[in-house]
C-alpha cells in the first residue's frame, strides 16, 4: 500500500526547511512521532524515515524520545543487534 499526503503549499513554504528537504524532514518527524506512540517499531520507523537504524537511534536520542521497552521488544532488539553486529 502506498499513501500520499498532500501538504498545502502555504504550509510547506512556512516551514523553515529548504523546499528540497521538506519530504525527508517530514518523514523523519512522522517516524519519530509514530515510534514514540508505539505505532512503529524502531526498525520500521527507521525504514519509514528513509535512514539507517543507527541514524534513527541518534535522532531519537537528539529528540530525547523515551524508549518504551517491554521484555518482548527488548528480546527482539537484542536479536536484531546480534544479527547485525
């Protein structure tokens, strides 16, 4: 499935972001927000943002996003880290 989000020109122009960077920045913003509310895992959020896992982890750190972990999530994260070490 592919979704399209229309951003009014006036809103895009009002952002203090160069026009060519708007889409990438909005993807990061949405990924962080969806991760923070538990709608996406860290890996899927990084994929959605179009950045690597470590870059997404850094972004979360910069934004001071609390990383809610259940035991199952911790197990998945540790398994992922072992596969990618």
